C-alpha cells in the first residue's frame, strides 16, 4: 500500500516528530540541551516497567513516562542557571550518556540485553499522539509563554530588564522538552515492544539536531524537518544505506542557503540580524562623518549641526 502507509514508517515519523518538538522549546529559550535521548530513555524504561512488572494499563504508563521525563529535567534546569552555551550542551550530553550507562547495568530492565514484551501500540494511535503534541506545541509557541521563550533566547539580559523571569522560563522550556522526549520514549517502547540502551545513544541526538536545523525553530518547521529527513530515505531506495551522508549534505546546504530552516517563523536568522545591525552602524558612522566634515553655518557659530 505504499511506503508512507507502512506502519513502521508511520511510527518512525511520529517518534521523530515528537523528538524534534522536544528539542524545539529548549532551543527557543536559549538552552542548549542535548540530553534528550536520556530523557527519552527514562520515559521508555519507566513506561515499559510499569506495564510489564506492575500491570499498569498502557495509557497510564505512557502518561507516567511523560511526567517522569519532565521531572528528570529539573537538575539540568538548575544546571542551566550556572552554565550556558556549549558548556551546557556538553554537560547535558554527558548526563544522557550516564543515563544510558545506568540502564545498561540495571538488571530489572534487562541491562544491556534489553527489555521486551511490552503491549503493542498501533501506529495510528502514535500518529494521533504526535498530531496532538503538535497542536499543543503550536498553542504554546504562540502564547505569552512562547513569546517569553523567544525573548529569552534572543537576549536574556534584555528579557530580564523587561520583567521576564529568565530562570523560570528556561526551567519551563526544559520541562516541556523533557515531557515530549519521555512521551516519545514511552511510545517507542510500546510500538517496538523492545528497548535497549543502544536505542538511546549519541546518534539520536545528531538526528534530532538535523531535523530541527532543516525545518526551523517553529512547531510546523520541526514537523517538516523530521518528515523530510525521515521519508526521503524511505522513498529513495538508493539513499537507504547512505542516510547519514544524505543528512550531512542536507545540513550543509541548509546552513549555506537557508540557515533559519525551511519554516523559520517570524524571527529573523542571526546572520540577517547581524547584517542589519552592521548596516545601521555604517549609516550612523557615515552621518557622524558628514556632520564633522560640514563647515558651520555663518552666523551660527557654536550651534550643533545635526544630520537627520
């Protein structure tokens, strides 16, 4: 019935879209959190353990995995108040590796051999979950909270001077990202009915970054980026073995010609802002040069000449 209608492809698209949305809001708030695979692992293992070992209904277990994925982000939110930028990215990436290492040695969930036997979640329900999450993301993005996140991400000092609680906004953005990652992990565990620490390795962080870079920092951009880089290798059989190389070429092209992504939203890319700022500075400098070079008007000695 076609590649797009195959259940594995539908599930992969939905999970990738959820993971891309989980990275969107931290990045909007200027929080370079690369620990989302770790939060995904927390959601996956907690939901799987609840359904298998404790007999909790699958929907309740998925909700619990979502909540736990959000709760785990609290220490990282406190860490974000002390370090920023690339240092925070390295710290969260190391934390994700520690979480994966923990589950590799946690015997209750199978350790490195993996955990299996979870109830099956149909792909159509997974797609509905992804669409509902996309709707929630769109609502948050256009709300006052989303505007505050964009303000903090653009310039936290200016945002704080305008009365925005920067620490609170960054904690909220991390919590939303962790919840979406936990939801993706819980759905992943129940669709494939098998999880292992290798499913939450570093390569998943790279994939999520490429999806977001391709689509842009908007909910719809996150969906488009994940859809393009998920479906194209499935359609073009020749690219299936060369998917990582294809991803790399796409990212290089996007950085060169569309650095803000396919759907950047209403926020200008940084290179555009920088060029506009430099042009304004050059115009102001030229006006000052003209004012200094213009001789004073006779009879108006001492008066200040102003160039409009």
